């Protein structure tokens, strides 16, 4: 095979290949320490060497593999991967390790999001604080009606907004990760078919506390939201 891409190749063709190979490492078909050449990838997926090389580089960037001359791609222990990389999170959520990954991520959320909500009560701009009760109201409307697609988008916006407006750049940097977690739960069917009343009430409480500048109430209500998520995941 040559380095010339086939007409069917696209700029993003390497991504599903990288997804499959990363999941193989996590789930076990590709054993840690075992190697694979670019030619192996070409033959398995029927792609050009250019696409195989891009997939290899993508995996290497997350520490999923190391690339050695005359050896190829060497699978690395998933415990050493870039754990906070949204793509790594996505891979683990779509593997047989999804429950443990969700529990670990929820522990992270439990440590960060209550503090971020408390910070937002006095650091977020007034217009952002005023927006939170509106988001919570719309979440309730769609959640109670069973309109889950708009509900999920509003849920992502709710949590991302608080993180980004917490006045803490480290909290803000976690917004894409929390978005990946929330979307991933839906994709792998680890999200309730309908939001519970207690979850909707807790979102209302966070929103109202942020609007009124009540840091401790915002902290406790956000703790309730994430703690309920942890309980639901553990019971699955």
C-alpha cells in the first residue's frame, strides 16, 4: 500500500479507527505491551497509510500508545492515559469500564461543582445569575414533559455556565469535561428515562441561590444534584 490517500479518505477518517483501537486496549483485545504496525491498521480497516499514521498520532497524543521504530504502536496501560482529556473520557465511557469511569468522574464533579456553584453566587455577572432560574424553569418544563433532548442540552448549559462563571479558571477548564460526561451518560443509556422530581427541585434551588447570592445554599443544592447522580450510577 502507498502513502497516497484513497478517494474515499477524509480528513477525519482516522477518528473512528482511533476510537476502535483505544477501546480494544481498554477492553482487552489489544493487550497492554503488545504492538501493531501501520500496515496492520491499513489491512484491518482498509485505509491508506496516511490515515493509519494519523490514527497512530492521535492515539499517541493521549498516551494510549507509544510509537517505536521498527516495532510500531505499543499499547499502554489505560491507567497512564491522559485521564482529563475529553476524548479519553469518551473512550472509557464506551468501553466495559464505563461504570467505574462514571463513578470516578462523578467523584470529581462532587469535589468541584458545589464549590463552583458557591463561587458563582458572588463572582458571576448579574446577567448570568439572572439566567440561572430561567434555565432551571426550562429544564423543569422539558423534563416533566419528557422532552429529553432539549432537557439534556439545557442540563449541559446549566452546569457549564456555573463552571465557566465561577471566577476560577481551573473550575472553568472542567466545563468541557462535564459536558462530555453528561453527553456520554445519555449515549450509553446511563441516564434516567425521565429526570426525578428531586433532581429538578435541586436545580431550582441552585439557580435561586445563585440569583440571590446565597453561597452555602447553592453549594448544598449542587451537592444534592451530583450525589444523586452517584447513587443512581452505583445502583446500575
